[in-house]
C-alpha cells in the first residue's frame, strides 16, 4: 500500500549524520510492512529479526551488544554478509529485548555507517517505564499512524481527486458539485473503514464494508490481548475498562473524560496510569483543554482532556454504530455521528503533526480544537457533522479573541466568508502547521 511515511524513510536513508531509527505506532498500523517495502525498494538486502519470535538471536544479543559482535553474529545466523551500504538491519518488536534497544546507542557511536531500524507495537509503553534506560539522543524517531484519508484516496485510485481537493483548499474555491458529493461519499466510507492497513486492503479487494469491518474486530481483540499480556494484572482490568469507556465518553454533550464513567467512584489516582498506558501504546490520542496564549502548551489545563481513538474505524466498530446510518446521511443520529466525526478530525490533525487542544470558557462556549501555526498564529477550529453550520461558540470566540481567521469543518463546500474558512470534512488532511499561516 502507498504510505506517505515512505518519503520520511527515504529522507532518513539519505542523511549524512544518520542515527538508528525507531518507529513508534500502535499494533497493526503497518510498521513491519512499511519497513520491508522500504528495504525492497531502496536496499539490496534486509536482515530481519523479530525479537518476539526469534529467541536464538534475542539470547545472542543479550550476551554482547557491541556492533562488531552483533554484525558478525547476524552474518553467521543468516549465512550472508552484511554490506554497510546496501543492507538494512531491521529489529522488529524491539521492545521485547531491552539490550537490543540499548545497542542502538553503540551503533550510533561506533558504527553509524550501518542502516539500522527498530520498531515495536508497544515501544512507547516500555520506554516510559520508570526502570527503563533509553539511549537518549542516540536515535531518531518516526511515528507511524493508520492511513490518513488522503492515503485512503491514494490507495483507492483517487489521486486526481486529491489534487483537486488541495487546489480548492489553497484557493478557497468551491469544488464542482459532482466531485464534492463523490468526496463526501468516500469520506463516509472512511468513517466506517478507518485507516488500519489490513482493513483498507480487505475493503479494496472485496469492495465490501461488511467484510472489511470483520478485520476491525480482530484488531480490537488484539489490543485487548496486548493489555492483558503486557500490563500488570492489577492494571489490566483498569486499562480495559478505560478502553471500553471511550465511546461512552465521546457520546456525551460534554466530551471531557470523566473517571466516574469508567467506574463509580473512579478518580485520576485510580485510572491515571491506565490512560497513560493507552496513550503510550498509540491506541488513543489525548486532546487537552487550554487557555488562549502563546505557546498553547504553556496554557494547558492537564486535568481536563478528551480521549479519541487513534483510528476512527475502530471507534465506529467499538461503538457498534450501524453502517447504514453512516452511509444514509438523512437517517443518521446527529449526536452519535458527531462523536465519530470529531474523532476523525482529531486523528487527521494528529496525523498531520498538530497538537490536540480544545477551548472552553466559563460561559460554556466550547470549541472542538485550537491550533497553533508555525509562526504562532492561534486558529480556532469547529467541527460540524452536516452542512448546518450555525455556531454560537465560534462566534463568541471570534468576538473575544479576534483571531486572524477561524476554520469551520462541515459537509459544506470550500469557501471563505466573514473571516471563516469553510473546509469540507474530506479535506481535513490539508490542514498543517505551515499552511495555517497563509
């Protein structure tokens, strides 16, 4: 499958002062496939070690983590020479062997000429353990997410539609009606399918939403199995309860995370670590309430936040949301589709490298997202499920803070009126830190 992250891997390969690369990302977002595809296109050979299944090499590295020893041992184990210019060394599920992670430091210091990539589904969880020693400053990082809607369009032969969407976004000119409706239809497919590569691949092959979502159920079960397998027994029940509560949290008018909805009497003391586990595993994204000031990071109110699923398709599945309601926009429950729509926007912004913040004042005016551009512009963004775009909260924010402009996401076509940039739901992938200044 085509992934935009491939370009980032190529940039890494071409760097003069390259460090070993670590890939973050939730399970089944396509890390292993991406690196193997990268190796097949840009290297003559690959040495692939999965530390979850290859216990022999795992034990070997436990004995000695100098690059010289590791290279020699891998050559013997795979019966082939490792060419420093043409061989990619790929340590998969590297979090299963802490010595292998530490070895990256010595590759950077003593053997930087070798191409080394490490990846792991629960890498963030392991790295954030208090007793874990990590080679700070000795590695580079790249987070792999589910397919964005743009990548979904790329892999469903809609490249020309992508070009037209970007053109209209940059010029604030309306899309032709037929293309606008086509893009909205594909967007609603994406709400159901999401961006997990296996699910998208099945949808492309079968042309069936129903068949594709069966794969989502398996992914959700694999997440739950990870929680049970890789967390302490006392923590697993709390993490599972927190995970299962996400649709309930987002279905409320006030989507702020409430511990009491996980368990009666729940508090941050009881469930705080559970939330951290899910965030570090890449399963959820946290959107933190903020006051208005530069930089937004310094004005965050950490006790108030929302949790969104990393993949909108998994949220749709976890919520048991009927597919026909997504496809039949006239019959849809606005409240329930609203949470899925907002989750889609949150994920899209996160995939584009934007921090997730929201704003709420003492009079209960609330904006879904507050964005900060590269040059320090603070841009309010509001999400609407359909083409009904009246908004008291956005109007109140504009009156109070007088931003350069605001963004309204909805089913309406592109446009710019009354200092509000109208962006259709299918074009959220166009929003980035750099173009917020335009």
